[in-house]
């Protein structure tokens, strides 16, 4: 028998209570990990952004477009290796309006040079480039809608309604996948020129944004500054950011949601601490006379406090480990895959970040320590003679 | 015989709800080494308070307490805890065993505080349980024992560190007559054969009669001291 084993044995005193507390902590850890994974999946695109890509967009707002001639100007910058462009199409599959996926009108040849982490699993880039009404789709999106090479796909867009019958027809020429964990595998790409030709005159020859690849990744920020300076005297000015900053500014639109999730995950930890604190406080109250007897036979206040703290930490560690043990299969085997398949646009890679898994267990321990602080202090301050008089 | 415990001009006051209550009033008392004494008196007479002071569980408001020549009333909290662990064995009315520990582990508990090796701790606990006649109940948890057996485990815990003094607060209060007799016989044996000094608080005249000396307290003062009829006290 040791001090630690004595403290841990107290957990066996009321097995049901111990089990329920461990489960309570475990559920809190699962919820915390899920919420943190949501944030991580959402912000992952910013964290894992390419270091050598610069995104230039309208200085005022992301939704305003740039003149297409800017692309050539940017390409002529000395430090730019390649530049491409895209327009947000906002396409929807008629009959499946609630199924969201990104639809981008791109320059077919250069886009996949700038985004070379996108690779073709079926079909070829050449087939896509040659067919003006061709499209390439992510493998996840293709699986979801059952699209195969050669399939005709009809989309409609609220931003660019086709002047003829509001819909746009495409032929699937390629299916891509990616080597990047955070790249979306549910995007629908098609020719920018196809959109431009069919779009109303007023929005023709405009691009949503330009993406440049720099020759020297360490000079990416300087390249952005140089691009912006080029258009300083134009009516339409640009704001160029490295890809991480661009993604972050895009996410800023969701900052309220992200902050709310942050707050909720903090509240969950607080609840977990209160659950633990309550259990520990109940245990201390029930054992007052025992602690009195222990103090009488020579145990010091620090020993009594130590027993309470160790008990709380064992409890919280068990809860943390069980929570982690439940979270991994829930996310890795079920929820993660489902979200990637069905909400790949928002969660292209939904997996628990290892650092967060470790953090959850350590946070459980830390909260166990915090939760036990007050009961431990109270237990250590018990007056021996009063404690011995108390009959529970 | 020489005095093991010397109390001089002991005053003990408690403050309850803004009112100060004097429980012990200028009390002088010597407890001889090797004696077995009973403290009796009505509720509120101060007998448990006196026992707590002798055992170093509480501090006097005034006066001095010396046990085996050591000024207990001047010790710090840590020194007092260390002294109690090595010099005093406690027997409580409600036994106060830890339900999650077996009998032998409960007896071992006070030795956790000493630098004794685990094997030696276990050996000493087994010897103590043998003394109280519970060799066959070592692995039993308190819930598996009768009240008398639990109190015997409690006595084994009290003697395992070989203390100078054993204090017992109503040790037979929760027991039937037969079990109480067994416990009192055990205390007598510890006193007569192992030379332990025992001070016992009791309400029960039959239990007090088993002690060598009975002191009567009333309203914080010693009113009478009588030697047992069975074994007259010479002091």
C-alpha cells in the first residue's frame, strides 16, 4: 500500500458514481475534441496553405471582380513564375439545391499548374483543356453524385444565370484527387471562357481573383506588395495576400461562428470541471470523520489534500483517456469520413489533430487539479476534533 | 511509578456564536506511566476535551501539558502530528476504519508515515492483528467484520507503532455487552502485559470498573478519583 494507491482506492468506494463521473468527463472530452476538430478542419486551409502562392483580389471586397487584363500584368512581374485566375460561379445541381459544392470557372491550363497538388485520377487534363464545355470534378463530389467521365452535368447559378435558359451544361472530362490533406475534393471546375462567353456583357472579361505562384517562396509577401503597387494608379486596386492570409481573411467571415465554437468548447471544459469538483466535494464531505481519524493518527493536512488531488486527477485522467478512446473511432471511422464525403467543401479533412488529442488529456488532468483545489483545501483544513465528532 | 502525562492549570475555552464557554477550569492532573484510567462524567463535563488535549489533538487555552517530558502544548502542527504518529494510539467509538482497506491494511496505515519498508510494515501489522486475535480476518474489509472485530482492528492500528499512550474515546459505546467485555479484556491485557498506558473516556460504569483508576469530571473540574475495586490503585 502506498499513498497513491490509497488515494486511488477511494475511487472504488462508490463505483456507480465513479463510473458516471468518468463517463461525464469522457463525454465532455469527446464534445471538446469534436468542436476543436471543427475549428481545425475549418482553419486547416489557412494553416497548411502553400508558401509560394499569392492571391490578388479587389481591394474593397472579395465579391467585387478584377479586369481580366490584370492577369497578364501580374504574369509579367519578375518574381511571378505563373499566374492563373478564377471566378466563383455559385453553381447548384437542379433538384439537389441543398447540396453545396464549390464551382469555379478557371483558366484550364494554368490553374492546375498553380494548384499542382490536384492530380487527375481519371481522364486527363488535355481532354478538359480541349473541351470548352468540359469540367473536372473532385473524386468525392463525383462519388456523391455518381458522375463518371463523359456524363452530362447541368448546373444553374444565381450569380451567372444563363441568358438562354438559366442553366449551364457541362461534360465531365476529368476527375481529380489531391495529395494535400486540406484541399477540397468536392470542387467543380470548368472553363472560364465558357462562362465568359455565355455571361451578360456587363460582367464579361472580369475575374474574381488572380493566384500567382512565386519563384522564391521567401519573397511571397514582397511579390504581393509589388503587385498591389502596380495597380495603385488604376481605378480598380488590388489587395494581394499570401495564401494563408487570404484563407484567413476568407475565414474572417465566419469568425463569429468560430468564436462561438471556441466559447462553447471552453464552457464544456468548465462544466466538466464542475462535475468533477462536485463529485470530489461529495466524497470529501462523506469522509470527514475518516480524514479526522487519519489526521489523528499523524497524517498532515498536506497528506489529506494530496489524497483528494490524486483522486481527482486519476478520475479526470481516466475520463480523458476514455473520452479520447471514444473520439478516435467516432471521428476516424464514422463522422470524419461522412463529413468529408458530404460536406467536403467545408471540411475537406476532418480528423482529430494529434496535438489536440494530447491536449485534451492534459487539459482533463489540469482541470482535475483545478476541480480538486477547493475540496482539497477544505479537507486539509478539517479540525480533527470536530471531524471525529461528525457521524455521516 | 512516574507520571507519563502532566497537566498543569489547564484551561480550555471554546467560542460558539460569539459566546465563550470554559470547558476545563484550572485542571491539574498526572497520569502515571503504565496506568489504565477511565474518565467519567456527564455530557459536557469536559472528559473528551481532556482526552483530546492529552493526545495532542487540541491545544489548551491556558496551562501546560507534558507527555513523557515533552511539552505537547508548545509543539507546532507538524511536530504534533509526528508526535501523535509515534507516541499515541487512538481507539474511537465508531472505529473509523477506512472501508476501502482490508483489516491488515488499516492496521498498516499509521506506518505509512514512518520510514519503515513495505515488507516490514506488513509484518508489524500482522503481529498487531495477532495480538488482538484477528489472524484469520486479515484480508477482510471492515464491512465483513462484526462491530467487536472492527474495534479490535482499530486497537491493532492503535498499537502497531508501539506508542507510549493509548487513548480510547468510548471504545465500547457502539458494542453489545459481550463484545464490549472482549474489548475491555484486550485493553486490560495491553495494559498489564505490554505495559501500555491507557486513558479511556466512558459513560459506562461497568467499563470504567475495568480500569485501574476512575476519575470523575463535572463542569470542567476533577471531582473525584477512585481506584478500581478489582485492582486497587496504589498511587
